[in-house]
C-alpha cells in the first residue's frame, strides 16, 4: 500500500482510507459483524486510515464503538479520525444538521469519542460542519487546547470554504479538509488551490458517488426508507438514467485497462494531487480488496482525457436535496 502525507504537520496515512459511516447509518440495515470483519480486512490489506464520527452513531456512539472494537488489536498501527459539531440533542432532520460547535460541546464529544474508540488520543479531530453561530477561531482554539493536552493530534475541517479555512489555520494549523469529491462531484476542485497554498491535505468522502460508481446502482424507489440513495437527486428519474449511461462508459474504459469502474474512479482521484486521499466505505471484504488495488492502476493522459469526455463537469443531479447542500464560506 502506498502512503501519503496530509498537511504539513506530519500526518501520514495509506493512499486509500476507509469511511465507516455506512456501517451504522444511511445505507440500509446494519450488520456489526460484517462491519468489524470489513475494517479488519482493510487493515490486513494495508489501510491505515479509518474515518468515523459522533453523528454516525447519533447519540449512542455505535459507529465509534464498532470502529474501536475492530481496531483494538492494532490501534497503534492506524490513524483514527472522528468528528464533532452536530447537535445530538436534537432529532436528525438531515445529514449535517443541526449544529453545535460550542467549546463545551467540542470537549464533551472528545471525551466521549476517546471512550467509545477505546483510545487515549484521537488522531484527527474534524469539525463535521461549519457552525455559523460559533466563530471558527473559537473552534480552532478549543481543538488547539485538546492538541496541547495530548487528547488530539491533528485538526481537520469538513465542508469548509476558503475564508473559514484561512481563519482556522491562523489559530491552529489545519492538517486536512474533508469534503465530497468524486467523478460525480467536482465542486471541491475550487478549494484545492488554497489547500496547496497553506499545506493542507484533502480527504475525499463518497469517492464512489455513494456507491453509484460501482456499477450496482438501482433506481431510488428500490431502496428502503432511511437509505440515503432513496432521496439522493442522482438516483431520481431523469438523472438516474444519465448517470447509469456515464458509469457504463466508464466501466468500458476501465475494462480496457483490466480494472473495474470503482478502481478507475479511485485511481482518478489519486491523480488529483499527492495530498488527496479517498476514503471509500463498504461492508464487503471483497469490495475492500477491489478498492485497495486502485493504487496499482496508473492512468495515462489518454485515460484522463477519455474520463473528462464522459463526465466533464461531474454527474447528473445535486449531491443533496435542495436546501441541504453545505454553503462554503
């Protein structure tokens, strides 16, 4: 497994990470045993970067507990990232809200996450979403206190814009920004210059378009309620058919390289810069094996040109329903 450095503070991780959200939310019924097996298989294959969050357990710690149990025997060999900033006291209406990044809540979340993960430090502590009611300087200052105390090692932001990134970075160096980025979702490219300027790494979540870019997508009405794909605009009639056609063309291109469409999509992300690390999530050990092999796929200029011809501006349909897309400031 190749490794990459995220930011200028020394955070080194595997070139392909693992996103654990889908183990406990958003993608249908959960299977704890399968989740633990998937996490351990990822480690066996060289993955050292595991991403979880308080929100993924919605007040129960279930996702962090699962990740903590899975990595218990090799905790010192991996980087654990988790997140704060979503108000667990209010019923969830959507991913990303309601918000709470007050300093007292950040400290409380850190304490809970340490306990749930069964560790004495959090490697990367992200603000899950920018809270307009709390100055980012107060957020960064609180995380700085946690870093100084040894509870946290690196500071991260998620779905933040250039001004917010600069203001936070001036208080406590930001090691990594996490935002959705894939062949379907290209908006994050506007953020890359400021990250390069400040020496901040980039973690791409949903790098396979929430599973659409695996060749297994079904129409929205074939997913159970509570599954994010049942409401994702990219799965809705009109967009769905166009996205299927694009994935079929990408799969045909991948086949000429002896690869799968998922491997093509992940390899493409790895060409976006040495500071970019995708974190695909899956409950399938077979899928993990497929994903990690993307590091061995070197795309040619001709491949990249062909990909841009298929999806020059990303997929069809917004990544969230109207009114739910984070605003970058």
